[in-house]
């Protein structure tokens, strides 16, 4: 291929605008201040701090984990929506090393979060004793390393092929990426499900559920689509993409967010339907902890904000094609997802029950460290995400599947 051919890019090289730089700086400052408060929280009450840290870590890691999951799915099934949003997903995926560093901090708090790390508790609990071959510190740390190595292997390999496509326009790379992503999607689903069982469910002394990991993982897909829509709409203001981010692409992304919202609801309801009628004390207690006292109002809020309201909002075809209305639904889901994660994680440590062996309070409680950890980790993650997004063009330069220019301009 001649140099002249290289210079003629079918897609313009569009980068983040100056407003993103301001958001990046503010996020970095907020994150740094939040982390300083986290250090204070660690020394003030390390148990409370690590509870807050786990909640924040699960939420913000969901964007990176969901990013690689949606990327693998999109490469497997194809579609203009995935190609047009690929750079936004790849940037999320490339924050996985940062998430891994966050998890190294979590290792300092294993005894504050997981009852299976206490020999005396294991010896007095038949449930913990049975799980000891799987739930032990060396194997737990080893699985964390394995999960991230697998995710980074598939994610960075796809990233390199995407860069090569930008540089050469090699038409064979399209099928090569699809062939590589398909088995990766299966491996990712298995490892992601086990990861969330390890990181969240194992903090409960009794409960177990085979659908639990998938339920959290699909929620990651919902928040990933939501953030992708928000950033893409904001970045495309003023038709910076030349009509390539258009109503058709937003409609597809809105449909995907709608579909995974329903899928998340199906898995969540399935777990409840299986657990509640069985009426087994060691299983039912997980739900009793989450509908006790003020937690029942949080549960109601999650049901309304994660399913009922988005479901009704996304039924409208016109709303999914309107960037200003769609972005409101996406932001709504991002907030609702944070409450959902808090409802899943916090009651394990903030209720007095046989499942909450390391509880620090007897009911619904909010600690100041919840906010410090959430904004500390969140600020640093947003800063890293925008830096990754800034490094490359916002659209693949030589992929023919990028949506063609359309006369519709996103306001």
C-alpha cells in the first residue's frame, strides 16, 4: 500500500475536545481528595473503610469488566453500534490494570471482609468449613491474578488488532477479531461470574447461588451501555462525528441497554423466585437481611429505578432516538446501579444475622467512608478512562462497518 493510500482515511481522526480535559482534571482532583479521605478512614476504622471500599470497587470495576464483556460480545455478533462505540469500550477495558491495583489494596482488608479468613469462625461454621478448599487466602489471590490475566489477554489482543486495522485497513482483521472474540466471550462469562462470587458472595457466611455472578455481570453490561451512551452523546455534540454518531446508532445502543436491563431483571427475579419458596434458612437469610428495617425501602428503590422506570422509559422508540432524552435514562441507570450495588454489598456487614459474621452495625447505616471511597476510586477511574479515550481516535479509521454519514445532527 502506498503512502498516498495511508493518508486517505475513510473516517476522520476525531479526538476528545477541550471540555473533556476540564472534566479529566476535575476528576483527578476529586479522586485524589477522596483517596486522602480514604487513608484517614483506614486509620479511623479499618473495618468500616474496607466495607465502603468494596462497595466502591465493585461499582467502578464494573465499567472496566463490562467494557471488555460488551467489546467481546460486539465483536462476536457484529453491528454498526459496536464498531461506532468500539473506542469507548476499548478505553474502559484498558483501565483493567488500574482496577487490578485497586484490588491489591483490597487484599489488605481480607480479614475485615471475609469470614473464611478467620480460623475460629471456620471451625464453628459447617458452611465455611465445607468451602475451605476453595475459599482460602492463597487460592483467592491466585484466582484474582488469573481473572485479570485472562481478561487482559483477550482485551489487549483485540486492542492490537483494532490498531492494526487502523494502520493497514487489512480486510481480514474483521473476521479474525470475530473468531478471536467468540471463545473469549464464553471464557469471560465464566470467569466474570466466578469473580463476583469470590469478591462479594463469599463475604456471606451461608448463602450461595449459581445465578449470583451472572446477575452482577449483566448489571455491569447495563452500566457500561449507559456510560457509553452518555460519553458518546456528549462527545458528538455539534456533529463532530460528521453524522456517523446518529439517531440510528443511538437507537441500537438504547435497544441494547433496554435488553440487558430486562435480562438483569430476569436473573434477579429468578434468584428470588428460586430462593424464597424453598424457605431454607441458610439461603433465605440473604434476602431477609436486605428487606429488614430501612433496607426494604432501598430494595423498593432498586426495583423501581433499575427496572420499572427504565423499562417504561426505553419502551419508546422516539426516546431511544432522541439524544437528550436517552442520555437522561442512561444517567438515571448509572445512579440506580450505584444504589443496587450498595444494596447487594452493604447489608452483609450492616445487619445482625447468622450470615453477617463480621457485621459492624445492626441495621441500615451509611458511613462517611462510603462517599470517600466512591468518589475517590471513581474520580481516579474517570481520570484514567478519559486519558485512555484521549489517546486514540474516537472512531475506527478503516473499518467499513462504521455507520455512514447521515444528515441528522445530534443536538
